[in-house]
C-alpha cells in the first residue's frame, strides 16, 4: 500500500493538478509532422526544480589545468605533423586540410600564454605565419576554401602571442588579417556563416575592420538567414538543415558561435534577440546531454568526439554568465555539465605510441583509416584541431570558482520532444536516460551510411559507461539494413526491422507521467506514405534502475517481435553473452565492471541472433526476441559492480497491477521505491513493504526521498507541506531539500 487515499475531494483534486503539471513538462510538437514550420515559443523553458538525485552524487572537481593537459597532448601530436612552412599536414591526406593550422596556432598560444609548453612556441609562430599568409591570399589561398573558420582563431591568437613575438611580427600578422571578409569566405549560409559573424566582431575589437562594417555584416547575416535557423524554433536549437532529420550535432556549432558573439559583447541592433535565442537554446541542451556527458546523437556529424567539446565550451560560457547574474544554482549546473562533457571524451583519447595525445575522430577504437561514421569533411587533422581549439576556448572561458550542482540529466523528471525537423525525443528518470528517433534518414550521408535510425537508439545512466547502452543505432548505406531498439515483423518470409524501413514507418512520441524518479512515455509506430504493415505501441516505464519496455501490436496479423541492439566490438572485442535459455543478452568491456543487460521478462520468449551491423560506436548485434503473449516485455538493465546480477533481477521480476517489482525496487501507481531513493506523487509511501506508511504528508504532493540503509536521509517536496517520518514531523518549503541525516 504505497499510496494513501483519503475521501477528501481536495486531496484528489491536488493529485490531479500535480499529475497535470507533470504531463505539461516538456510536452512539445508531435514528431510526426514532417514539414518544417515556425513554432510558437512557450513562454518559459521548463525547469527541473528538484535538487535531490536518485543515486549518491559527488563533485567531479576537475581543475582548469586539466584542460591544458589534454590540449598539450593534442598539440604535441600535431607538432609532429607540421611542415617547414608551418602548415599542419593531415597524416592520412598527406596535405594541409581546412583549418587545422590556425586551430593549432590558437591552442599552442593558449599553452604558452599559460606558462606551458614553451618549446612549442616556435611551432605556434610558424603556424601563425603560414595561416595569416594564407588568409592574406584570400579564399583561393586558404586550404579547401575554409576562410570562414580562419578569422576567429587567428584574431584570438594574436592576443595570446602578443607578449611572445617581436612587434614587427605582430604587425605583419595584423596587416595580413585586414583582408576584406568577402575576399576570404566561401559564402555558405548554414552554420558556416556563424563563424565569420563571431570573427568579424573580434576583428572589429582589434581595429582590423571598422565597427560599422562588422555590425553590417553580422546584422545582414542574422536578419536575412541566421535568425530563422534558431530564433524562430521551438527550443532555440540551431537548425543547420544539412541532413533530414536535422543534425543535433552541428546544432552545437551554429548555436555555439552565436553564443560566443554574444559573450564577446556584441551590441548591434539584433544583440538582444541573438542573446535570448542562444541562452535559451543552451539551457535546453542541459536536458539533451546524456548522463555521461555526451551530446545527443543523430543527424550529420553525429557521434564525433569534438562535438562534446563544443557542448563543454557552451556550458562553460553559460556558467560564467549565470554566475555573474547571481544564479548560483544554474551556474553550478552548467559548470558540472561542462565537466561531464570533458571527462567523457577521455574514452576516445589515444595512448598508442604514434598517435598518443590525439583523439579518435568518431566514438570507437577502429583504425581511423576505415573512416567509420565519418562525413566527407571528417579528417584527423581538422577534427583534432576542432577539439584542441574549442577546448582552449573552454579553458579561457572558465574564470570564476563555481560550486558544481547536479545537472538536469543527473536529476531527471522530464520527457522532451524536439521539433519535427529533428524528430527526436529524450526521457530521463533519476539519471536513467533514453533517446528515441521518430523518423529515420532516407538519404545516405556523404560517408555512405544513414545518419539517423528509427527507434530507440541510446540508453544511458549516471555513473555508467553509456557506450554499452548502446549510444546510437545505425542504418547501413550499402544494404539499407538498420538496427535500433524497436519492433520487428515477418513479411514475405523475411524479418523486417523498423530501423531498416524509415521510408515506410515513423513514430509518434508521447509522455504520460514525468517525475524525477519515474517517467512513463511511449512510441506509436505506424506505416506512412500509403505503405502497409502492422502498427505497434512501445510503452516505457523509466526508473533510476532501468527501463521496462512493453511492446504490443496494435494492428495487423503478422508474426512480430522486438530487436535488442547489443554492442559486441568497438575496434576491440567486448565480452558479450546471448543466453536464449536464460533470456538475457549481456555486453561489457573486458576488465570493466559496467555491463548492459537486456532481459526478456516473458517466460516463453525466444531469442535469435542476426548478422551484426557496424555502427559508429562499433558492431551492433541485433537480437530478435519473440513472445507468445500479446505483449513483449524487456527490462533494460545497465548494471554496475555493486548492483544485483541480471539473473536475480530476472528471477524476482513481477508485473503487478500498479507497475512492477524486483530486487531493484518497485513501482506502484505514481510511486517508486528503490534502494537509494523513493518518491513520486502521493500523500504517503510505504518504504519497507509492510503496508504501513513510513512517510506521510498532510496533503498530496510530488516528493523525492534519498535513502541510506533503508532510512530517509533527505527529503524534498514540490510544495509547502508537513511530513511525518516515524515519530518526527517536519515542515517543508517547496523545493528546499531537508537533510535529515544532519538532524
């Protein structure tokens, strides 16, 4: 009896109001609307007002100098690939590529100005000499006509080298950098245009162009082209529109450059509009970041390591801005999010002799010559360049001492649907996160494969290796076959996975309940464009421990099942086991304690391994699971070393009228009780299962309890209430945690 019921009408009314409020949290545009449109903006971004986390939380406490350590590693690797002119030569292309040289110059300047790597000063000066000479020669002299990307790093680097080069050298560089912008840039109007918007304002600040010319350039770009990419979109996420669905990764580039423009003090006529859009958009991305610090997947250039550093940079900038405004909690969330992003990329840092200090371009450990998950522009020199440049910018942005706070992705309690162009959704309860795609890509990217797969593509949890989730699905360009967590059905004697047929199917995401410890959401899959086939509904119950997936066929008579995507190799083989008799598929990195478990809960479930597909993260093995019942149930269980074995979870798992129970915890209605936390919406909760209310409120509310040894250690409610715990009574204010362990 976890929830107490009274006959009082006002209690019932309050509970309905609370649930309605939960359902309003991030209920956005239906994802099946395919055409681009201008959405009306909600008045306010939804805020995660809760403070308490479901699992024990501790600061990362990463000092700023750690950023310099990683920058220096990339710089020392890059210096070995610099020619006599000062140009950075790509180790695979065997020529200078795009913007690798000016990015290297800026990163070296950061090290030297910080008192590090003085032996690299000559390398940095040579890079500046060569890059400014190329700049002065105009677009034809700039590698691959990437002049847009030269302006900001070169201008920024002049400040860094000012104390380290003769006045004559500095003046030579300044003269070269006075080249008119029209003679330098290629003129692309997607995210490329945001680079010279930032760069021209920086040039005006150094007197290299007039302020009026810079403002004119920026205002023309904003009002004519850039405003509609970000200001007129639902969550102010930047629309590059270079893939369909749109890219949630290049999104970080356009928004990040515009945020930099604002942070540099741009005060032209549109400055307020730009500021409002980029600050709001960056706040929204706190909800999209995964619990380990990764940027969301999907769209062009997804699953590239440097994108996470772009997220880090934006979070560092916003941490400082929030701190200056006096919003200490938000500043702490941004600082924590930046540290999560930085910590996360260590998984792809190389330590082998010839490549040590550099990073893999995409999120795997395969030989980079295979170009796995690459686009045409993805090369070793430019994207390691992007990483060190933006990491150096993040170092410069970080100034104030800001106390870390748990981020929204560590707290949970939301389900977010992006606008229709992105066609994605994220749901999170207690730091257990899922990302789903409601449309799949039907046009291959320049790398050959499709960028976006239909279905659930990412499962992640706090303090756990989200690569195992998996972190993305795939649809191959050569075969058209795809894999994600989604239904599969038998057609003409062949099994068809939904990720393989995005031209025939799409999904609609909905959310039924959202609380920091419990989220209920669903995807309805159905045929489109006059295609035929069965329809399905996949309901998810997300808790801090894992996700209960229940799939039913809502139309059709075909045999059907569910596909589990199991990561088995990311350049090195993982330890994976598929036990049909045990109804468990498990994968883990060798000698690591984290593992992902897919558990079939139906006793008669049948499992069949299918041919693996190589995704950006590595080889995904599709496991087809069929059941004789009307529902096909899976428990997705990311396990750490201190958690119960998957077999114990399977053996004790029970579906109940109000939800489910296992050794991990239980769900009853709108309440969750676990090992380290409990809460939901109600007027009381039974913590130990003896049908007695261990915690009782004077009226219904939303609440979170932190537990230690089965006892309440901290409590937070969403409204002013009085609560009785054992023999003691406490008065709580709305969203002000009370730490009982101190009392």
